[in-house]
C-alpha cells in the first residue's frame, strides 16, 4: 500500500515537472513581452510629455508676446 502511494506521489511530481518544462518557453516569452511593452510604453509617454511641453511653451510664449505689443 505504501509503495502504491509513493508511486502516485512520484507520478504527480513527474507530471508537474513535465508541465513546467512544457510551459517554460511560454512563460518566458510572456515575461519578456510584458517587459518590452512596459519599456516602450514608458519611452513613448516620456516623448509625448516632452512634445506637449514644447508645444505649450511655444503657445504660451507666442500668446504672451502677441499681447505685449
């Protein structure tokens, strides 16, 4: 009886390990994709912020000097 239970436990561990090996490439790909999406998104947000700041500086500068004449 004890040998049968031990075999079942070993079979479960073998199944877990083979599943982990099968899913590892998918998990690694998902983590790398998420990291790239985060980095690219953060870069895009920084670039948009800089462009908006420049646009508003130009608008405010033109607005200020157009009324000062």
